C-alpha cells in the first residue's frame, strides 16, 4: 500500500462513457468528476511512477472489466488540483493498492458540487485509450 | 404566374426601412382577418426577417374595402395602432390581392416554426441521451438514471431559450440530471442543469479564479440569471 497522497501525485479517473469528454478538443467534461447522488467522493487511481501501459492495465482490469464496460480513456489530475478545491485525496486500497478517493464534495449542495467539477475538469488532461496506447 | 411566388421574389425590395415595433398587435389583427397566405422570409441584405401576409378579396368585396377594414381594425386596436402601420406596404400585383409586409428583428420575436426547426436537433439529442442513460449505473460509477421527468424539463427549457443565445451541447450527469453546456474553452464555460424539479442549477467558469454558481426556478420564461451568465460567457 502506498503512503498518504503527495500533493504532486498524478491521479487518474478512468472514463467509460463518451458523455464524459469532448472529442472535439480532447478535453474532460465536468460530469466526469461529479460523484453520484448521495456520495461525496469519486474514485481515482494513483499513477505515480507507473508506465503508461501499467496505468491502462489497471483501468482495464480493475475498472472497465469489473463493470463490463469498455475503457475509453482517463482524466488525469494532480492531487493538489483537488486539494485546492477543499477536497482531500484518501488512499482506499480496494480493489487495488493504488486506488484512492477524492473526497469532500458537498453532498447536500449539488450546485457547488458541479462548480467544483468544472474546476477539476478545467485542470484535467484527457488521455484517450486508442490514441495513447 | 403564381401570385405567391411572384410576391415572394419581388416584394422584399419594396419594403421600406419602417420597423413595425408592435408586430404582435399587427399579427393578431391579421389573424383576425384570416389572411389566406402568409410566409416568413429572411432579407439577405440585412438579416431581418419579414412576414408577408397576402390578403385576397372576399367574395363580394374589393381589396380596397379589405384594406380599409384592416385600417379601421388597427385604429381601434386596444393597444393603439401599431407604429408605422399607416404605411402598410402593398404592391398591386393583381386586381384581387395585396401583399402586406411586416418587417421586424427576428432576435426579439420567436416564430414557432423556425423555433421548432432550431431546436429539433437539440431535442433529439436530449431524447437520445435520455434513452441511452435510462438505467441505473449507466456510467459504471453508480450514476442515477435519467428519468422521463428530467427529459421533459430539459425539452421545456430548450423551448424557452432566447433566440440570441447559442444552442448548447447536452450531457447526462451522474445525479440523473441533464446538463446544458455552453463551451468556449475548458476554463471558460457555463453549465445549466435540470433535475425535473422545476429548478435550474448552474455553474460557470470565466477563466481561472472567476466563477459563479447557483440555482434558479423555472417559471414561464427562460431564467434571467441563467441567460445573463450565458451572455457573459460570450462577451468579448
């Protein structure tokens, strides 16, 4: 298991739906960073020191295949981008030692949650699987 | 020669610079008079839209009598005679027909037919995303399904969109909501989202560090605070 998250660590949010990115300019949409109803966190993977191939392999094995959906891409953030929004990044080593959650979304304020998601998406970098691999 | 086509192709040049500010009043009057033919055209020289109503004489009456009846009606109209309507433009193309031409700025007056065409693609996109994401967990991360009530509210909001506001992209959200996105760049965008509860939630980013978010109730018109923010996004 990795130590607590360093603010400079890269994080990947795996994308399984086309609706979560803009193919026109290869950018991430805010909905990719919105937690579902009743939850205050989104699932990410810590990718520091991993090869590109390893990063995709985690997404395919522990995210896409587990859900029976195709892996389309990943939105990459630096942990401090989330921390700057008042969120925290907490290690959560299930189902994989590199799994973590970006936590602290305001569960009772979806307008503010959306605003935070806009900020995260603005700072994220999109990597599409077919281009990257 | 087909009278309607003839007028359509020639009368645009007959229009003066008079603007009929009380277009609605005039239209109501003309509807009362049951015009036989009417059409909407775009004036290519200035981008203004023209409405052309062609009145044809009833049996037993002359065009002059009908024109007189229009003017009488307009003078007694409860909002007062529309400005400039004394200068009804007409060209005597045949013995029994008069084209009456109204000119107005299309940005202020929605026309149901054109609005329908404008919104058709967007409504179709809403329908498509509603169907595609109608089951729970559609994103693999426990997203709520897009319900029919959310779809209906999205369509309702689309039909309220002011004509000077560009059409947005639509996306499903994990909350079971539908987002309308107006996008310039990833740090310069505005999102308005509906949940089927009569509320729009919005969030906008206008460059790093410049943001706003909130909620607005959906009444009978497009929420003013939302249109304010969208226009703000597209300001130079």
